[in-house]
């Protein structure tokens, strides 16, 4: 069997026998998240990811960036297993939306945990996959805030970035105290928090030419044993930094016919409490579609999204932001820099739109 296919088949095994009971208990009585411990990995959970997106400015030039580290428990028990057993798998994706060249550059990594090659540390964010790394430390001079750093290089795609992301707002707990429902069942949930409105700066190197950049970013950290209800084929999601300092999240789990299985999200004005959305309060309506010549998938690259915080438009800044990750996580999906507009069509923010399950049903 092909190595990647074998690794993915292992990752599809149940991570723990009591996973469903544990999720039901957490949904019924949420356990408070504790930081910095919950910034780190949760190896008992089946799937986990740290996901940073944002926009970068180099003078008048605008780019989008994404770096994601994934951890998957394989279900092989560590006790009594060979030290070579693949108890944890690490994946990573990185992408750069180069608007000046109308081009998406991307790369990926995969390795089993351990041996100094790949790790997702417990206790705080510290992620390594070969030559890629992301780490969190208290912000110098202000230990209540965080500074994340990311170092990613891709010779094949011709990009490198060394970036730091400083928090400017408190952690945003998604859902009920950090328990984000993903379906009608109590076990269909994740632990989920965000770090919106990150102040980004660093160096971006394109085709050997380094440039100082600055911008705005968004971090999501999410872990679960059951992200998707069985009738869902994928999801649509936005994480948007508004120009006034607000943060908007909206998502839906989607059936094959395009209807919603479940929806959610939240809105927080700077300095206020988050207003979480119920499943009946969020509506995604596709407005314009783009078809990928590579996969044949048709993605809605323009949306109207209705929420209790208002009705918004979302429009991709480049249609072709499709990523082929079949050499790592096995999926083809769309993820890209997009603008947010209000009901009158005025641009009010910018962030990332992610769409999965259009090329094929997503399997986690």
C-alpha cells in the first residue's frame, strides 16, 4: 500500500474507545480551558490543528498567507508499543496567495511524531515538522499577551516566511465556553478558541528576494474526536478581522445537496463579550462559483452570509486558491484571502474563507 494511503488509513481508526462518551460529557458540562496549557497539544483527542491565516503588506503589494499544523492520533496505544510505532501523525500545510502574480503557492509536510523530526508539544504551542516550526511565548514586557512565531520554507514553491504574530485582544472562546457544536448530536463538537486581530510582521521571501512585511492575522486552535456529523460532506467557514477591531466567525456543515446540516459562529466587538450564534441564526447563500481546471470542483467564491451581527458579503481576492493536499492529509480544498463587505457593499474587513468537501467528501 502507498505510504500516504497507509498513514491515512491508520489515522481513520477510532482514537479512543471512550471518545463519544467523553465528548457528550464535555458538551453537557464544559470543562474550562486553562492557558497556557491549552495552547499546547491534546494527544488524547483524535484530531487537532493550529491554523494561522492573514494578510501581508509589502508597500502596496498585498499577499495572503496560511500555515496549519495538524496532529492525528492513530489509535495505536503507546503503552507496550514499539518505540517506532506511529502513535501520532503530524501534517502541515503552508500557502501564499500572491495577488501581484495572480498565483497561489503552496507546500505540505507529513511525518510520524517523534525522533526529533515532528512534534506537537504538550503544555504550550510548540510545533515542529522537519524544517517548519511554530511556537508561542509570552510577549516580552507583557506576559498576559502572546507572541507566536512561524518559520516556513518551500524551495519547490519558491517562498519562505519568518513571521511573528502578537495578540492584541483576549482569547476568543468559540461556542459555549470553548465547546463548539458541529452537529445535532452532543458528541459532535470540538474544543475551539481563536486569536483574532493578530499584529503580524516579519520577512517574506519570494523567489529569493526578501521583503519586510506587516499585516493582520487570525489563529484558530481546535481539537476533537468528532468534527463532522455523518451526513456532512464538508464545511464552509470564515474568520474575518473587521477594520474596527471586531472579529466574525461563521461556519456551516454541508450536505451533498448544498443544504446545511449545522451552523454556528460568533461576533465580538473589541472590548466586548462574544455573541455566539445558534444553528438557525446563520445562513450561507452562494452568489458566484468558480470551477477548478485541476480538480473539476465548483467553489462558491462569493457569498452572502446572514448572521445576528448583520448580513455580510464575502468575495475571494483570487478565484484560484484551491489546495491539493493529497500528499499529506488527503484532501483537495479551497482556502483563500477574501474581503468582507457590509449589506451596503462597503468593505469592512478582510480574512479567510475555507471550503471543504467540494472535490470529494471530506474524511477526518
